[in-house]
C-alpha cells in the first residue's frame, strides 16, 4: 500500500494492525509528521517531500492507496489544468492512482466533503473518458465510535475499486439502547480511567534523533505525552463550574468573557467537559485549549471539588481517544505533536476499513460475511 498525505501515520497504523498490508511508500510534506511516520514504520519508504516532486518513475505499484488530500483546491479539477495551484494536490493524488494502478484506493476527508462540489467533480472522473474511468466509487459517512473508537468523529470515506463494487464497512459498535446485539460505544472511561490525574511534568523529555538528515525532538512513546499546562486562576475558576456534558453556558456571569456574554447561541461545545459514559466529541488539533471545544477531563464532582480533575486533556489522553496504541512513537514539539494527533485518522477506524477490504482484495468477497463484527481491542482488553 501507499499512504499519501500520510501525516503521522494513523491510517497506516490501522492497516498494518490488520495484518498483510505492507507500506511501500508514504508521502508527507510536514517534517515533524513525516519523522513520526518514519519512526513507526521505517524511514526507507517514507518520502518527506512535496508530493508534486515525486517523479512518475518513483511511484511503485501497489494494491491499495490510502490518504486524505486537502479539500481545498479540488474545485477546479474538471479544468484538466495540471498547473492550476488550486487543484495540484488532487491532481497529484490521481497521478499516483494512475501510475501505481491500485486495485482499491481510499480517501478520507471531513464530513462536509460528501456534499461539496469537489466530491461531485471526483465522481465525474469515474465516468467514461474520466481520469478514473476504470474505478467504481462508493462513499458515505463513517462515525469512529461505530468502530470501537471512543470518539464521535464523523468523516467522509470514499472507496474507489477496479475489482468490483465494494460497499462501506458496517458498524461493529452501536449506541446504548440501539437495536441489535453489537457492543455499545466506548465512553472516555475506556481509555482515560486510571491515568494520573495530575501529570508529573509539563514538558516532553529532552531527547532528539536524526531523521531525513535533520534533528527532531523525539522519539516519545505515547505515555510520555502525559504533560500538564499552567492555567490561570480565571481558567481554573471556569473549569470548576463545568459539569460533564456542560460548557460555557454553565458559567456564572462574572466568569464569562465579553464575547460569550454577548453570544447567547452557538459554539455549545466551547469550554466543555467530556463524560465518562460517552465518546468524546471530535479531537481537533488544539485539544489542549478548552476554549476551543469540549476538552475538559470528564472527572467532576459537584459536592467534592477535590475529586474533580479540572484541566484539559493531555496529549497522551488525546492520542488514546484517537485510539493510538501506547507503543506508538512521536516526534516534534508540543504544538506539532498535537497537530499530528488531531489531524490523524483514528487507527481503529482505519483497521476496520482494512479488515473490510481483505476479502475483496483476496477474491473471497462472495464467501465471506464482511458485515461480521471484528474483534475490538478495547472490548477484548479493557483498560
């Protein structure tokens, strides 16, 4: 397989965990993210480069291409102008598909991509005469919580196949009370309970390695990302008023910022606190800032504040909510690692997709029940 716009390797992590998938090339433009990928999956096949700088002759054949090209820039794909900077990255993705000739390609993108003009133009390329005319497209939304990830992260997934129609995978988990016999969604408790309430440090270890001929901080194992911050007294006072599932609307007037006081609706997850018994909301790149979303630790007791954990989640906790294993290694600064975590495809979601593709790639789809729930490492090995 080839991983394009690979980031830190969340999608590759899931495919490798599914077994029988071997990465033969990854391409990532961000140095720290490429270093993280290389630290986990090998530097020899990792290309720290602009995808446009990879020559056609360097593109290996592959059974599968995975990746999530940025949504911006695809709107002018139909112009067939390969030099248009707005569509360069999408053109490059398609160039890789045409030269690697994969049997299947997977595109992951934000949920709004499904209803965008960009996606409409992608569909036009599988029609006769299009750049991808030999492929059949299936697309829709997948919710990470439906596949064992303790996070309500909704994404558009596109499966392009030249070996016959491949539907999207069916959920392996369901909300509590839903019909059927699937395991219930995992709440944050599955991965956060038992971790130290007070991080022992506010900094990553002072370690460095060389990657692609340059020095970079790391490699840090995921538990080493359990670092704290220095909130102001005002922030602490705000945190203490927020119950699980609550947010800025739970604050007394004297603790509201002017913009919150004047904006009575919207941004309901701002200064929000997670709940133990429910998946988190989407983990974004600035999860360490509660003013950006529902990122306060779920532990809270109204009548016993000393038992509350009044802080945002740590990098370690965010990585766990994304379903990264503790053995995963990270490179870069605190801000860069946070970006890698927030931008990643949850490995357990990618693993579910990888398992789903196997019978089609192995020519056994007519003999295999691909809707069968797959093993979940959170179910099988509770934290």
